[in-house]
C-alpha cells in the first residue's frame, strides 16, 4: 500500500470517528457546560484520550493542511469547553 493511500485511509477513519463519536460528544459537553454544568470523570477521560490521540495525528497534520485545520478547530472547541467548565466549577465553590 502506498503512503498516500495509507494516509487517505487513516484520514477517512479519523473523519468518521470525529463525525460519529467525538463531535457529538463534544457538542453535548458544550451544551451542558453552557448551562452551568461541570465536567465529570467520563468527560475528563474522553478529553485525556483526545490529548493522547492528538500526538499521533501530528504526522498527518504536517502532511495535510486540511487535517491540521480540522484538528485545530476541534482543539479550540475542547479548550472552550474546559475553560467554561472551570469557570462553572469555580462559581459553584
């Protein structure tokens, strides 16, 4: 298998995972924190997995600017969620 087809296959799998799993979960978390909620242990485990996975994406981000742009947008979403959750947590204390 050529490097290009391997990369295309990996990108397709990552895109499917993002659309079917990660984006819906992130949007649900965002909705919850926007309503004053905080992150629970499952949310934190999910975010930890995202951080771990993002290191593995680095080679693809370096090769394909579309992957880099999308990863950047997702990381901004996760950052916004965590910032708002921290604000909510501090406000409850």
